[in-house]
């Protein structure tokens, strides 16, 4: 079993920044896929960003504002969020799809991000 713990959410004004962290209970290999999803009230869960094999991909709504990265110890994934907008308000979830677990998916508990003045 792999555990993921998110942190770093909170209340921020429009135009502000936050950095989310996702600490994994195991080492993340480059062939694994780590992703951030979000779910706004009354909406479905959507993919925000992912990183795998050194490559990254972003939802169009966050391109140029959000950056996903993996720390050197290969146990923590970050989501740097800049120029935040009210529509970024959501619960953000970390997701791990690990090759050695046959691509079974693991989820964190989520962290709330609220963008409001």
C-alpha cells in the first residue's frame, strides 16, 4: 500500500501563489506517473498536471501558471501555482500510478485551495 499526503492548501487572494506538496510513502521512479487533480464544488474531478519520465503535461486552463515537479529524493511531488484565479478554487488531490504496482492508482486525501478576495 502506498500513502500520499498532500499539504500546502489554503486561502489566497486572486493573483497570489501557493505551493502544494504531495509526500509519498515510497520512492517514485521516473517511469511512474504522478498527477494532480482537482474537484470544484458541483463539478467532476479534472486532471490539472502530470509528470512522467521527465515529461510534464498540463490542463489548458493552468498552462503557464502551474508547474509540477519532483524533488531530488524522489518522494515528494510539488504543484507550484501562480497567478491564481477564483476558478482555481477546488480540492486538489495527488494521484500516483506506479509501474511496480501494475499501474494501480493511489490517491491522497486532498487539500482545499480557495482563491478569493
